[in-house]
């Protein structure tokens, strides 16, 4: 008779400790963020709430971040930060690491989720119908850039299952070219070992974030979007895939 195996320690820790605790963080800071949007339409205070939320999640989970290359970017300058996507932990990792006013581009359907979706909708993030992004998306992105706010985007469009970097789609780079905003490649490695795609289990770990040199877009045309996407993809992959192997065995 086959012996029935109990779930590993980190599964119990995730389900009965981390998820309830992160839910509390999300409700409290989400409510503060949404409430602040009634008085502060800039979203600056809401971004502070998002950074606190990100820091608390990483601290509670036991995730440390090693950030390199921050000296390559100028504080106060808006950028499009284009990162690979290994895990849902990439968002707290990047928000906690980059000292910029950041907004994300997300699917319009995410705006319907309680607390998290309401936060996105009310605090200046760009919610897009991917089938029909339209001129309204460009107008909103351009408005963010004029106010010195940067975007964080994941051009793969989905999370990687194994840490390998997928093909970067060209659409987001059209926005960067149209708004004449520099693109900054960002390599994230190690987050896939904190929480794998499709797996309800997190574990402590180390995540490396590498900020590459900005790529100017002022002289580029819309026809250059595909080549720009390929260039950014190559730079991101060179650093991101170095960290595919976990430093300690997964349970």
C-alpha cells in the first residue's frame, strides 16, 4: 500500500500563515491607498502604501533582494522599466527595490478584484483592454510621463514556468517610442524559486535584480518597436537566466 505523503512545511506555512497575514496587509494598506485617492489624485501616497505592502510581503516571506545597477538611472526621470516575469513575487520585489514613482499596465479585468483591483483603478495605474488598447492608453501613459512617473511592464505577457525568459512582445515598446521615454531593461532572477507558477507554496530565498543602462527612444520610429523589443529581451535574458538554479533544494 502506497504511503500517503503530507504536504511539505512551506505549504503549511504558506496556507496557514503567509496568506492570512498578507491578506491583512492588503486590506489595511489597500483601504488606506483607496481612501487617499479621494484627496490625492496624484497617487503618490498610494504608491507609498504599495511600497510598504511590498516590503512587508518580502520580510514576512523571508525574501532578500540584491539590487545592482541603480546608479545607471537618474532619479526623477520617467522611464519604462521592462522586466522579465518569473513569479507573482516580481511585483513586490520591484516595488520595494526601485525608488521611483511606479505604475503598472495591467489587464482591465484586474480592476474588478476587491481591494487590489480597486487600488489599481483608483491610484493611477493603467488598465488596458489588450484587444483594443486605443488612443486612451497612449494619452494616459503620456500624462504619467509628463508628471515624472515611470511604468513597470512585463513584455512576456505571462509568468515563466521555469525561469527562462520568453519572447518580448512589441506592443509596449510602441508606447515607449510614441511617448519618447527611455526604456530600462530589468533582469529578475530567483523569484521563480520563491513561488513557482501554478504552485500554492512559497519559500524564503534570494532574488537578484539588475538594472541595465537606459535605451533612448527619441530617435526611434514605430517600425523600430520589434527590434527594440528584441534588444531589451537579449539584455534581460543575459542576466536573468544566470539565476535559474535555486541556491537550496526545493521541497
